[in-house]
């Protein structure tokens, strides 16, 4: 199992994860649909998870992989609450466009 | 019962009476309030009589617990029962009980009846504490406590602004004296390493043995304690509160502002007589202040029209006599006059109260007159009191006042001359009061005349008892001239034995000389009474309301002392406070506080514009900030 992971050079993992993370960031910043924004956040989280796993395998240290589980749990909880909020807002505003949600201003 | 239990009961029962009446007085009937109020004092009186008997055998110090202990400073919560303190206790609770009883009749229509008795009991509690304390600190608690009760009772009818101002005046004037007293206590501790009477006076004995008189430190201590006494006992320059204190109910004037509290200053000085004997310089100051006050207040008394104001100034004047006695080292005579004065001045005030009661609250003597027939008991008792204060033998005032005058003559004949003139003036204004009130024709309106009545028996019985005391009280100190036995001097001998070795200044009067002095003073007083009767006995309503002129106007306005104090002290203080208020308070402190508020408000108003409500903007700002943080973290910190 380890050998399969380590058969790919570490640089490739770093490159891939950085790319995925940047795509996620751009998604969060540029898209207006709140569902897409959530998906981009998930993409960022999972790119980091992947990097965790890769480093863990390379350094033969299981701590990184255990940490991934925690991230997944927290992400699941976060998405559950987030989506619930989105659903409630959608019921009131009939839209999922974040730019329409600008009532909470100072 | 052992002595410590007796003391505890004596002091705690009035306090319990205060608590009961103060907390539950509004819910229980008036009769129960009076039973609690008078009963608690009666119990205390019974206890004090037992203490008196035990104190005849010798002094006792009763320690309950160690109250304050810090380094070398240690104060016990303890009481000293000796011949001096039990005599004071008997006066306080004896006269106090009679006045409580009198108040039952006098205050029966008052809505705040229970509050009155609660305060009165609290006063007795504190006064006993002041007298019984075995160190200066316990005495100081009582000292402050009686000041508080005085304040509460002067302002008893608190809906009247003038009364409240009088109460405040009394409190503030007393505070000035209290400060002196407190610093005196600090200095005593610094000098003697203790504030227990026993240790302080033992330390002072060292000065006597070394013949070290007029030591600077002792002079300062005694003068500071005397400043406290000036405030409490209403001497020049702090006497103006006492006439104003007449705003309180009349029995309060009798108990607090004539018989007991105002004598606290005398008591403290007699208690500290060892220290005062060491400082003849301070004694001279006391004698001068005392005689000046006696004379000054007596002249003011000549021109007052308010029956209580006359008595108030006569109290100030008589307290001056007591200070003269202390100043010439005749502590026993001072205590003697304190006791007789408590009897006859309480009597006079209660009689005045009875008159005021009959007149429906009217205190102006100009509308009285001819009350002799309507108020026979009050008249007889008031005549007794007036004869006593004027110093007519065989009434109590004669013995005590002439003893003081004789002692003053031994010290310095000038004191005697001024004291004699004061005695003559006293006779004039007291008989002026008596004649204006009880002789001539009634000068009030018809409604008041129909209302005239003798007071109920709860009021007249105390009058009669006090009249008897004013008559026989003097027999405790019959001078040797009359071949009598000076019981009080023998009684006090153990107390004053510790200053027996202090050299006595002045000459000892021969018996014939003493007799001549007495004859002169009695003769002059009789002449004064004769003139007073010629002037005032047939006084009609005509000319009463005339504006006094010349010197009489000066007297009627009390030498404008209040106005002078107002101009010299109150107004500048007022002006300075106003100045501080305008510049320091309004501009600086308020400016600072408001400035902080305004700055917060302004910055909030400005910064809130960042909250655009656009989620995209928030996310963008967050990302940028995180990037900046990472950059800082990578390039600047590590």
C-alpha cells in the first residue's frame, strides 16, 4: 500500500494539492451560488487531506492519516449546519445567490 | 449575677430596645412601644444601681474580648466600672428614664412615635458605651454614636428643611471637634504605646514623678482632646450648633442637648485628668475658653424670645462654668456641677416642653404670659429649676456653682469676677423667662387660651421628681463653711488620688473669705432677680414686637456669630466648591468621560461602513488577510 503511494514522487502530490486548493479558493471567491461555494470549501479541505495522507505515507507516521479522519468529521458537521442554514435562507429569499443576501450590513 | 453580666445587660438592653422599636415599632401599638422604650432604660437603671454599689468597693475592668490586635497595638473590648463612670451612668439612665417617661406624654400625637423611642434608646446605648469604655477607642465609638443620635433627633421632623439644616450643622460642627479628638488619640498611642486608660495614666505618672510639667507632647494631646470637647460640649468657637439643635423635640433637648451628651466633653477631660494636670498651659486655655463662653452665651440669652433658645444659651453658659472648674483643676467641682446641671436643666427643658405642649407648639415667649394659674405644677417645678440655676440656696445650683466660683477665685480672682457677672446675668435672663411665661397677662390669641391645660401625669411626674432632685442634689456637696460633709468629694477621692502630688497653684481660701464670696454672689443674684421682676413681671403685649436697638439688637442677633461664620467659612467654601465644580468637574472630568464616549461612538459609526453585507467581499477580505498573515509569518517573523 505504502509503496503504491510512494511510487509517485512527493513533488507531484504537492503540486496536485496546491492546484486543487487554489481551484477551491478561486471557486469560493468567484462563484455566487452558495452550493458551489460549499463545494469549493470541501475541495480545499480534501486537497489538504490528500497532502496529509501523502506526507504521512512518506514519513511512515500514521498521525497524519488520523488527522484526516478528524478533518472529515469536522467537515461533515460543518456542511450539515451550513446546508441547514442555506435551506432556511432559501425558504425566505427564494434564492441561493450570495450577492442577494446583503441585508446584514452596518 | 456577676459584674460582667450586669454590665452586658445594662448596655445591651437599650440596644435591644432600639432594635425592637426600630424594626417592629410601626406594627405594634404605641403603648407597647413606650413600654419597650421606657422599660429598657429602667432595666439599665436598675443594673447601673447595682454597678454603683459594686464600684463603691473599688474599680473593676471587665474585658469581653480582644478586639483589635496588630503588632504592639492592642485594644480590648472592655469596660471600666469605677466611681466616675457609674456616677455618669446613673445620671444618664436616671435622668434618661424620666425623660423617656415624659416623652410618652409629650410625643403621643406624633406619627413617628416608634422612631423617636428607637433613637432615644440608641442614644442611651451609645452614651453608656462612651462613659463605660475602658480605653479611648471604645469611648470614641460612643462619642461618634451619640453624635449620630443627636443628628437623627435634631432632624427628627425631617420634612422641615430648617430642622434638617440644624441637624447638619450640629453634625458638621461636631466633626470638627471629633477630628481633634481622633488625632489626640493617635498621639496618645504614639506617646504612651497604648490607648487603655490604665496604661496611659500609669505612663503619665512618670511625668509627675519627674516633675515634667508642660511637656510639648502632653500639651498637644490635651489641647487636641479639648478641641473634641469644645465641639461636643458647645464651647466657643464651636457652640453655634447647640442653639440650633433646639429644632428637635423638647425632651431630646433636655436629654441630649442639656443633661447628657453635651457633658461628654467634660467627662472625657475629667477622665483624662492626669494628663491635664501635667499641662497647666492647657488648663489655662480651658479656663479662658470656659469663662468666655459662659459670659458670652449668658449675654446672648438675655435677648432671646424663644423659650428653648434661652435655655440653650444657658446650657452653653453653664457648660462654660464646668470648663472653668476643669481649667482650675477642680475636677470634682466640675462633675458636681455637671450632675446638678443635669437635674435642673433637664427639669427646665421639660417644663418648657410642658409650656410648649400647652401652647400648642408655640415657643415664642412674647405671646405667653400668665400661665401660672393654668399650669400650676409646671410653674412650681420651673420656679424650682430657675432658682436652682440662679444659685439661690438651698437649691442644687447654689452649691455647685459657688464651689466652682470659690475654686476659680483661688486660681485667679478675675475668673471669679467674670463668673460672678455671668451668674448675675444668668439670674436676670432666667427670671425674665419665668416672668414672661408665667406672670402678667396672657398675650396669645383666644384659641390658644382656650387650649391651655396642665400636662398629663406622665409628663408632670418626671417634672416633680427632677424638681426634688434639683432641690436636694446640692446636699451632696455642702461646703465646709456650713459645717457640712462634702459627700461627693469623698466619693471622688479615690479617682483623683493619682494627682494628689501635683502642686496646686493659687491660695487656699479661708472660711471667712469663702463665706464673703458666697454672700456677695447670692446678694447680687437677689438684686438681679428684683430688677428682673421690676422689668418683666408686668410686661404687656405693647412694645414686645419692637425692633431692638443698639446693643440689644446685637444681642438679639447673637453677636452675628452665625453671619460671621457664614461669611468667613461657609461662603468661601461654597465659592471654592462652585469653582471646583465648574472647572474641574464639568470641564475636566466630565469632558474626559464624555470624550471617551464620543470617540467610541464616532469610530463605531465610521467602522460600521465596512460591514457591507456582501458575502463575496467578506470572503475576499478573509482570503487576502490570511495570505498576508502567511506572508508575514514566513518572511518577517521567522
